[in-house]
C-alpha cells in the first residue's frame, strides 16, 4: 500500500473506534417503559405480555397464539391454539384457547367450528369431559 492509503486507513480506523466509543454500551428499554409510552400516545392502557417472562409453557403458547391472532396470521394462531388444546388439557389456558379459537372462527365467518369450540370451552370450564372425547368430531 502507498503511504497515503495507509494514513487514510489509519484515520478511518481511529475515527470509527472513536465513534463506537461515544455510543452507549447498553440501551435498556423494558416492556414496562414501552408500555407507558404506548399509554401516553394512545391514552389507553396497553397490555404488553412478554412470553419470556411467563412461567408456564401453556401461558407462553397462549401469548404467542394471541400475538399471531393480533397480527392477523390466523392460520398460525389456530395452529398454536390447537397445540395448547392438544398438550395442555389440564391447564386454565385450555379453556382460554378454546374461547379464543371460537372467537377467531366467528370472526372468520365459520359458524359451526366456532359453536363447537365454544361448547368445548363451556364443558371444560364446568369440569365435564369434552365432546371430542365422548362424541368424536362431527363432520
């Protein structure tokens, strides 16, 4: 390399290192701070749920399913609700997933699956066996 190229390279390296040193090392924006900013802008109390903070896998799966629903990714939301329904039948999220899935089907215009999931949710909340176990899937 020529002498001018070496000097230019050293100057660029030195200025870049100064620039990086001037930047803050950590930027901490917690979900609480983001939540208060959203509340200030909209005037509505926002409910921000972070899946990594939740303790149980069923609660994490429910938050992820609701995020998919809110992003209008309905197919993924239904798949996630089905995952909860299949794997967490003894948890409180089971009935919530059925209710959310019923509401989603209602929103999409599918009346029969909406009514079926609503019936299952009511039976699950009352403590009876689900219609899937006793009657099987109706076509």
